């Protein structure tokens, strides 16, 4: 399943159990907005790097759920505001309790916005206070749109 974009296998292929497959992930709309891919994988797990998701050791019944989230928009309401900064702070402090695994992954993906590289968010792999500050700066209009 893919929301807000496409996930295409590197090449059309029949996949045998135990093999490797790579998906190229592309958001639908990137005009003045930075989207970050998130993946929920019920199988052996894979590696997400930039816009590629690679799975090794593929098994039968492997389900993937790809979604593109706007960087910094934790509540997915279309804007980056104080509510997003507050949620990012709770996540960074380990105090936010998600309702589901998807929400946990969504919030961690959308809140991991730092550092900025060429004025665009680049995930560091963890959510910390620097991510909170970047979201807050964006919410009050100090940083340019990203």
C-alpha cells in the first residue's frame, strides 16, 4: 500500500523466497514541501536510504505500507505549527504514547527533521531537541518553507 506517492520495484521481476528486492519511493507532490518516506514492514524488515527501500530475505505474506509524510507536520493537518512542536518535544523526551505502531512510526518519521541540508530536512535517525527547535522555528516562520 502506498499513500501520497509511488513505490516501484527497481525492475519487474518474480521474487523468490529469500531474495532481495529494492523499491524506489517517489512522493506525489513536492512543490515547496519536503516529504519524508516512512515504511511499516511486517516481514524481515529492510533498509530505508533516501528514496530507496531494500528488503533482503523476502518471505511469503510480506506486507509493506509506504507513506510520505510532510517533514515536521506530526499531526498531518497540512501545516507546521505549535502542536507539531509540542508533540515533537514529547517524542524527544520519550513521553509521547502513540495509539498504534503506525502512529509511532509516522510521528518519528515526521519529527526527525534535522539537520537541515541546503535548507531541506535530512533525517539523522533519531528525534532530539534539535528536531524540536527546527519544527518550532518553522512554525513561527523563522526558517524558510521546507
